[in-house]
């Protein structure tokens, strides 16, 4: 599940308003109901698209901004992990990498054995 039931309700109201009313009015009502800065930026870009304006730069900026925010949130979650878990993950990665290299190497040697 990506979104809460409340957000799902707001999106369904948006779709119904877009069918029944003007698309721009429906988007503005959705923006007022949600009240988030990122949603407001997206709504303004969508309204611009609806009016025929070029919004490629605005949407690209929004995508980059959301990507940066997601990475920052992930870093915050990782920083909350205890230090012992972070230290223990280093040998785990090393063992996994060594196992992977062994499997690939053994298959490579077996396949090259027929060449010589």
C-alpha cells in the first residue's frame, strides 16, 4: 500500500470533480484539501500543462527535488540504526561478494575447461 485511505479518497474526489467540473477547478480544490507544498507545485505544473504551457523544466525540477528528499529520508532512517548493525553489514557484504565471485569463477573455469 503506497497511500493512505484518506489520500485515496482525495484522489477519487479529484477524479470525480475532473469529470463533473472544470479540470483546473478540480485541481485547485485538490490542492486546498491536501495542503502540501510538493502537491501544490505539482498541481500548478498540471494546471500550466492544461493551459498549454510548457512545464518540462518545472516537472524535472520537481522530480529531482523529490529524489533528493527521498534520499535524505533514507539517510535519516539509516542513521537511526545502531552502529553495530552498520559494522556487521560490512563483513556480510564481503562474504556475499566473495561467494558471488567464487560461483562465477567456478562456472567460468568449467566452461573454459573445454577450450584447452
